[in-house]
């Protein structure tokens, strides 16, 4: 579960609860506040929606430790906001892979690993490149100027995912608005539960379709594994829900943010265009530098935990701020500078530990192919003179909503 929207500080005696830090309107971030917090209040309380608060953790070492600490779990929507007593039993909840734990989580990770391995993604590169080329051909045909988000950075990772996982591309007009509602559903718990129920029903129907009409895709593969009991339907459902909720949106945000950032540095754009051997390191640096994950991972302490000298009590929510950790000077020299040739880059963009990103190799391939396809087709790509990008200034995942470009 992710706290997609910030909220006002919770009322009550805790006067030192901060407003949820957001980048200044019209900018990406990470919030300037993060740099100050790393200095003086590296573990501090912030307000979330529904009168909840969380510990906001900004230093690299603390974030790194938290991500792999088994004493903190990822809460389902039914456990949110945290309250004493057993979790509410009112609906299916948005149980994705992140909220599974223990042997069942391990079994599912084992089953999906081959499809998302570095080798499998490498074998798939020609298909991924063909999808990028198809979209850019259509974009080019529309002539300049055009919006690169609507035409490319948004649909491209979704096309790749649908093709790999076996989600029908033509269903997107139905599931995209439902996903928007589910991920913004923290506004009221009831609405969140209603839309997650719809998503559950959709994935259950997809699983039934794969049983009756198997395809050459990851969902079919997993459905087969239910036949001998290696996996259960609930686990395949958790996988399907994961793909819908985190399998394409974040890649699109990173791609849009990366292109936006590079186009504002024409020298860097030209350097990449002319020195393709820089791409692997450049992609890692863009993953470190892009401030998309300003607070999207939400953890719940199951026992008292010491974090950066602060006692976090059992039941407290904790947000390890990946975008802030990736700009921590104690881990990265000249952390605020985009250095496409950075040598030592242990960024935390894909998390860490048993819940680290399943799709890391795929995400890297999407960024690489996406940027290279743009460099090939539009070597002179530039921000459109007449229009500025639009931003969703209320979202914690910052990336441009539109990217007007010319060529
Ligand atoms: C640039 C793009 C991406 C970034 C930065 C990213 C980042 C992350 C992070 C930080 C986590 C860990 C969250 C936590 O600790 O709770 C995560 C988990 C996950 N990601 Fe990604 N992700 C990206 C793309 C993808 C893609 C393309 C897929 C699949 C197609 C994917 C699938 C998953 C899944 C299934 C999990 C949950 C794993 C588990 O709990 O076992 N991600 N991702």
C-alpha cells in the first residue's frame, strides 16, 4: 500500500508533526525539506490522510536498513490507518506481492523469477524495441509539437507489461480509471475498498480466461503452477494485482522524468546520443537521481524498533523516503548533481531485501530502450517552445503529466 496523497497534520498533542513534504509546485523535487531533515531531523513525524501520521525517514543508511527489516511489514488497505486490535475483515483488501510474507511470498517470488530474470529480459529486448518503435512511429506521424507522455512514456511500459504478463491491452480503458481510484483511494477507506473489490474481480476473471484459453504469458505460466499446488489462486491474484498497481506506472514516471531532465541539459542529451556505451551507467544514475519515490513505500512496525536514534513503537507507520536516501551526501559524492558517468552508484530505487523490485531488470530495459529509441528517431528532440510541462503537485510520485516536445 502506498500513501499516494499527503494530508494535513494529524490533530492532537503532537505539535511537531510536519505537513507531508512536497516539492514546490511545478517542480520535481525531492522536496527541499528532505535535505534539511537529513541534517537535523532524519526521523520525524509527518501527517497523512485519514488523520494518520508516519515516521518520515530521510537518511540513506536508515532507509537502507528499514527496507530489509523483517520487523516492519507492508500493511494492506484493511490495516490502514493503523489502529489497535485485529485488522478489519471488510473486503478483499489490496493484497499484492508486497503484502504477502513468509513461505507463500517466497513461493510466488520463485515462480515469477525466471520470467523477470536478466536473461529473460535480454531475450525479450527485440520485442520491447519493436513496441517502442511502433509508438514513436505513430507519434512522429502526428508531426511536432506533441506530448511525449500521452504518446510514449505512459503507454510504452503498459504495452510491454500487457505483452509479457498477458493482460489484454484493450481492457485498459476499463482498468486505468479503476486503478487511479484505487491508488488515490486513501481519501476514504470505503472508496478504496470498493475499487479494490473491482480489481480483484477483474484479476479473478483474467485467471479464469487463462485457464480456458492459455496464452504464452506469465499469468498462464502461474495458473499452470496452481495445478500441482505450487501456487494458490490467491497468490496468482496477488501477482496480477501487483502488475496492475506497480508493474508499469512507476516505469512511466521514471521515463518521463528522465527525458524531461535530459532535455533540459542538451549537452547531456547529445553526449548520450553520441556515446551509447554510456547508457548502462546513465540509466543507473537516472534511477538514483529521479525524485519519483518521494514517499511511496509505507511500512508498519510489528515491534518497537530503533531507527536513527528514534524509538518507533509497534503499530507506528514508517515511510523510508527513497528519493531522499538517493540524494544523501553521505552515500553519494555531489549527490545533487546528475552525473551520467557516476562509477559507484548503490542507489535504492528498487528497494532492498525480500521485497525488492521483481521488475528491476525489466524497468532498466524499458528505460534503456525508451531513451535509445528517442535518441535514434529524434536526435534533435527538445522541449516545445510554446508549452510547459504540467505537474500533479498533490502527488508524492512526481513526474510530468505532460511533456510537450518538438524535433
Ligand atoms: C523504474 C521503475 C521501477 C521502480 C523504481 C520500482 C521500484 C520498486 C521498489 C522500491 C519496490 C520495493 C517496495 C517495498 O519495499 O515495499 C518495488 C517492488 C515491486 N516492484 Fe517495482 N519498480 C519499478 C518497476 C517495476 C516493474 C516494471 C515491475 C513489473 C513488471 C515491478 C514489479 C514490482 C513488484 C511485483 C514489487 C513487489 C515485490 C515484492 O513485494 O516481493 N516494478 N518496486
